[in-house]
C-alpha cells in the first residue's frame, strides 16, 4: 500500500507543477498590471494639473532664473548686500578710510577693544524708495564707555551716499518720526535714560530722553 501511495503522489506532480507555475505567472502579470496602472495614474494626474513631465527640468531652470533675478532686484533696492563699489562709496561718504583691508574712521592705535567699520542695511527708513546704510565702529579709544559709534547714510537721487547722522552709541530706530518720514533714533549706551534724536529737515538733533518708551 505504501508503494502505491508513493506512485500516486509522484503521478500527481505533473498536475501540481503546472498549477504552481500558473500561479507565479498570474502574480507576475498582476504586478506588471499594477505598475502600468500606477504609471497611467501619474500621467493622468500630470495632464489634469496642466503639467507636462517632459518640461519639469525646464520649469525648474526657469524658477531658478526667476529667483536669481529677484535676488538681483532686491540687491538693487538695497535689501541685500551692496556691491563692492557701492560699499566703498558708502564708507567714504561716512569719512572712513580703508587701512589694511579694514574701514576705519577712528584713529585707534590698536587697542584690544577696537573693531573696524561694519556696514548693514536697515532698509528704506524714510519711504523714498532708496536704501539707507548703517555703519558701526567699535572701541573705547574713540567711543568711550558706549564702546561704539554709528554712521547713518542715505542713497540720494543722484546716486551718491549722504551722511545723515553720526554719534557715539548704538542706533535704535523708533516708530515715531520727524520731518520727511525719517524715524527718531534712540541712542543706546550705558545707563537707563537714553537720548532720542529727531530729523528736523536738515539734520538729526537731540529731541528728548526716554527709557522703555517713557520720558525720563
């Protein structure tokens, strides 16, 4: 009986093997069909959104070019870094001289507290569409206990830079304004009662003193 069972099982192999092969083939066909359906779905989605996959690379390149143009426009408007020539012009208008690669207005002999002029762009402070530049220079030799002085410059309609104000201390631009939309400047430094300077149409002059927005 064992022999016949063995022969019967062996005889059934030709039936079982094609069946297993058929199942594998069906599985592979199902995977292929799934992949095809996924590709078709992606193509339909791209078509419905108005996008052409063939121009994705061109679109990315155009976006990069637009971003670069926007950055160049921002720089021209004074909201980014100035060009080297504009930086030089601003420093010179503030009375700085380039010494050993540093911009200096203070004749500091080389004290440890000294730091050369550094330019930043606070934006268009008076709303005339042209940028302003703020230069800070540090050191107790020239600026005493405050340890720094500021130089505020404005780009003029003729393209030149004009020194609007400079004094010992740190410039804090306030929401209150003087003539021509120029912001009041709170001059920071040691102490708890700070002077506020206001533009009178021709220059910044002392206007009041305050601490945390309150008169003092």
